[in-house]
C-alpha cells in the first residue's frame, strides 16, 4: 500500500485501556490485542474481564440506581449531562473516529460522519429526557382518578457488535440515560476502544459514578453471563439472530429480564420501471457497499422490474466498479476493510456459493489485494432465486443479489419472502405505488427514493426475526421504562363490609 496516499498514520504502539467501573479505570487483567483489519498492525490492548468483574459492575450499577443519584434527577438535569456529553464528543470527534477506524476498518471520512450522528443522538436524548412523561385518566368517574407513571426499568445490560461500535452504542446510551436507568455495557471484543472512551466523556460531562460501566471480554463468557445475570432488569442486544435466540433463552432461564433485540436482516430494495434509474442505482450501490455491507440495514436483495432489469443492472454494475476500496485511513476511501477474519471468510464463502448455485456474476466476485488487510470488491449477482443461499441468508458483506418481478404483488411477495424484517426501500415516481408498497412490506424501517436516511428522532428496530422493541427517539426512551398505573380515590369509600 502506498503510504503517501494515507493522510493519517498508524499509532507507534498499541493504546492500552482498562475497563470502566463505578466511576474509574480498573486494570491488571489478561489483555486482548487487537490488530487493525485494514493494516494488520496491533492498535489496542483491551482487558479480558472476569465474571467477578461483571458481578462487581452490575453491583455498582445497582447501587447507582437505588441511591437515585441519576433516576432521582429532573429531566432537565439529566438533559444537561447529555448536552455536555454532546459538546465533549464534538471536541473529541476526530480522535474517536480514528480509534473506530483502527479497530473496525471503516473509512475515516465515514467514521467522522458517524460521530456526528452520535452527537445528534445525545442532543435528541437530552430533549427526550425533558419530554418523557406518563398519562392520566380523567374518565374513571368523579371518585377515581388514574395516573400512568413512566419509571426507569432499572439496571440495563447492553451488548453491542463490531460493525458500528460507537454508532450502535450511541443509538442506545443517551436514551437509556434519559429514562433514568443505569447500565453495564459489553462491547464486541474486537471493537471495545470507543465504548471505553465514552466512559471518560460521560464522567467529564458530570454523570454520577456507577451509572455507566463497561466490562470488556468475549461474548461466550462476559456476554453470556450478562444475559443470565439475575440482577439485570433489562438487556439490549444487537448482533446475530443465533445469539439473539440464546439471549431469549438466558432471560427465560434467569429472571425474565425485559429484552430489546436488534438482529439480522436481508433487506429488499425494490426498483420500479418508472424510477429515476440513475438515482436508484446510486442508492443500491451505496446501500450494499456502505460499511462493506457489514450493516444490518444494508439493502442486500435487489428486486427490480423485469422491463428495466438488464438496463438497471448494467448501470449499477458500472457504478459499483467505480467505488473506491482501500486503506481506511485514506480520506478518499469509500469502502474499507472487512472487520474480522471470520467475517471475511463468510463473505468469500457466499461469493463461491453464488457462483456454484448458478447466479450470474456481473461485477466484483472476490478479494482485492491491497498488500495487507482484508478487502472484498463490491459484488453483484444477477438471476438470483429465493432458493439460492445468497438470496436468503444474511451475508453481511458487499454482495448484492438481484431478482426480477413482473407485477407489484410479486414484488411485495418477494420482499416479504424472508424470516427477517429490519429495513426496506422502494424506488418509484408513482405515489400510489410508493405508499402501497411501504404499507405492505413488513420491515421496521422503510425508505422511499432514498436509503439509510434519517436521524435519531426516528425509531429503529425490526419485524419478524429481526428483533423486538425499538431504539432511539422518544420510542427508544420509553422502551427503557416500565409503566405503572396509579389509582387515586378522591371520595368517601363505598364500604365492602356493610
Ligand atoms: O455476532 P455475535 P458475530 C450478524 C452478521 C454476522 C453474524 C456473526 O450476519 O455475520 O451476525 O457476527 C456478543 N451471549 N450480525 O459472530 O456473535 C459478542 O461478544 C451474549 C448482525 O460477531 O452475535 C458481541 O458483543 N453475547 C448484527 C455481540 O454479541 C454474546 C451485527 C455480537 O456478536 C454471545 C453483528 C453470547 N453467547 C453481527 N456470543 C446487526 N444486527 O447489526 C457473542 N456475544
């Protein structure tokens, strides 16, 4: 790789972190060394915590919840902390983006954009903290008045994945904090740095000790123990559908903790013949290549009107060939490295399956040699059928499978022919078609003539096996609350014992 095209240099030595508990750093544990997926160079050293560390962190979160140092504040006071955190994140934006790139492999320009989105999450969370409210019932008769209170659920466990380590964290943390809950976070073992940096940010912003704790380590040990923990009231998990299933079992076998789950997707992008085909092709290329397709809402199934299918695929293939894949630290890079070796092998194995299953390869189709790191060319397969594994399974890579349709009903049926329901998009200039398809396709997020648009005001989450519950916005705050009905007798009691 030509160093001259790289505008940021690699760290001289791996940055060493402790884990964060009860308002301070803790260390002295065995360490896990993370190599940058784009460069193969060691960049961070992260503690492998023990289950005893996790127990201590949950106990700290429990103390902080029960002493009401956070839950007992006014919404305005909680909002003040969240807004100060937003300001500090603005100051530390480039630093956080840099460490995100080094552990994840995403392009530096994209990472900075993600931190901007995270700042917005804190600002929206601050507003939501002030606006959170319950309800009242003035309809129970003159002698009974009803109030519905929203109370924080309690101690929340938060397990996050490696594809958007900071963004997925920030689509949850401000809203959990807005509700008045305390938490223990378990980031992915390969991308823990920025979750730990957030601890410093929140402490500087004035968050009381014990409210935000981070315990690092593997999913099988720390993650599993967090899902089984009897003193965790709610667990928010983002990751694979397979682990999501085990989280449900663990909750049932422990304390029936409340769950929020954001799992896999195989998201349709439906293109009608009357769409602006140039716009739709750009959207489709972005939708599958953004974050190297390691994105739960990536549009991985193209469902295109048969009348324009060949023309559209040709425009799309030309656009995909022009995507700049390369060093994540290069400002010009659009698509960076695959985050883990395991994911790299998974994606390459699906490309091989697509070829073997008889799909027609239009562009891409293999690894790109950049001298170091793991890179895969944005790949487009045509003539895919629902029976093919590349048409059904979540690949989680830059591999787009193209289907064609003849009628709107057929397009809707194809879009819904999946166990998932995370996101979908439709491209058409006909308002009736756009609305009818949006209402019939079962997905938690829908885009019309756009893709991955929106902000933290809007809720996110999935239908079907893509998950339970919603994150972000006021819906996201409410997810971390319990509803309590309070009945107040305002008159003389009508006696039972006469
Ligand atoms: O996910 P895991 P992996 C999908 C995607 C990808 C596949 C596998 O298809 O190819 O999942 O990725 C923690 N109890 N998505 O294996 O294992 C783990 O430490 C509790 C989609 O990396 O689900 C990490 O913090 N926790 C997804 C988190 O779970 C456990 C994003 C996610 O890792 C655990 C990521 C256990 N038994 C992958 N085992 C999305 N929806 O965006 C692991 N973990």
